[in-house]
C-alpha cells in the first residue's frame, strides 16, 4: 500500500520554489567562481601563449609597416641617390608646393575622388542586390553555381580585363569592336572609345562592378546568415511576402555591414585603383582628363622624371587624408549608428 503524500499549501509550494531558485543561484555562483579561479590561475600562461602566437605577425607588421615609415622623410627632402635618404638636403614643404601649384593637381584630385565615389556606391548597391537575390533562391543547386560565377571576376587579372575591353571597344587592329557592331545593328554611329575621355568614368565603373560585385555580395551573404530565422517567421505570420521581407527586414538589418564597408571605402577614397586603371588606360594621354588619378600620376612622374621627393610627398598626403577621413567617418558612425562603427 502506498501512502499519499500530504497536499502542499501554496506557502509550501512557494517555499520549495524559493529553495530551488536559491540552489540554482548557488550552483551558478559556484561555477562562476570556479571559472574565475581557473582564469586567474592560467591567465599568465594564456597571455604568454597568445603573445607567442601573435609574435610572427607583430614582427612582420613592424618590419614591413612601421620601419619603412622612416622613409617618409624623403617627402621633405631634395632626394638624390648619391647622398641617400638621410643625407640629402632638406627642401621643407617645397615638394608639396610643387604638386599643388601644378595645373594637374585639381584634375587628379577630382578624378580620384569622383571615380572612388562611383566605385564605392555602385559596388555596394549591386553587391547588396545580388546578395538578396541569391538569398531568396531556394534551390541550393542553382544558388551555389551562381555564387561561384559572380565571384569569379574578382580573380581575373587587370591585364586580362584590358584585353577584353580592347576586343569589345576597339576590336582586333584598333577598328570596329563588338560594341560598335552592336550599335550598327540599331543604326547608331560608331564611337572611337579610346579617343573620347567622356564615357570612361562609366566604363571603369562597369568594370569595377563586374570585378567587385560578387565579392561584395559574399560579405552581405555572410551578414544575412546571422539574421535570426524567427524574424522572418514573424514576418510570414503577419502576411509579408518574400519581397516585402527582403525590403523591410533583410535590408535594414544589413545597415551595420553597409556602414562598415562605407567607412573602409572612405579611408581609401584618395587612393586610386592603380592596377585596373593603368592596365586599361596605360599612357593614353587622350583619356587622362577623366581617368588620371593620384596613383597613376605619381607612377608616371616617378618613371619619367625620377622625382622621388614629390612622389613621396603625394603619397604622404594620401595617407594623411585617408587617416583623417576614416577617423571622421568612424566618429560619425559611433555618433549616429553605433552598430556601424568599427570601434
């Protein structure tokens, strides 16, 4: 015969629940104290292990990033190879004055900023759109091949891109071209693309989208995977379509990622894409009014004139302006959108 347990009063139930809660709190406190004790006991050894692990990267950073900064003194000297870096005579700010007083400074600075704004804005918009479209595809057998196809141009060499453009715009032998033949189909006149500087900012922007659109979409896809599925389930319960969820849920939640990419892009806004632009344009002086950026200008001045002081001054100017811009962008992001800030 089993004995029935005596009924518990509400006061007894509350007492039992309070005892369970107290026991659980004590258990958690004990585990926390034990983990803190282990952290204190192993902290010195852990720090030493982390420092040893980071030592190769620190050495590489010091050797290749900080020690070469001693060469910035060339920007303030009238450098010559015989006297070397430190024995060359001082020129003060003459190298900076020479660049900014030249007739090319305004044009080169404007082209650099204008092209970088086009590149940054277009790649972000296209990358975001591609990421959302790829995320909406339900078939993994279709999504993965498409992702590989749009990511592939990122690995194509700028030299190969220049050859492709020559075939499309100028054709074999410098005449015709696939684009001009397409214009002829619609009874439109042919365009001598390599003698007209006007269209080239937009041509370079299309090339940049083709190169970086897939790469940027992968970054946005990685951010989309961190969005909780419960958010989409709540939207489905409210009757939202996939298009409305992509517009009103996915896009706003990607704002921190967009902010970080904008901050990183702003820091490089005074650095032109030397590899792509020089490989495509080369020394074609006809296209310089719209395509000549700081990097190509510096390279051409160093190659033709051998003026190390002026080129070093321009490089220092680029770095200082980039540092100021990324600092201001980070402060603004922290002020108006803390989730979009790097620090």
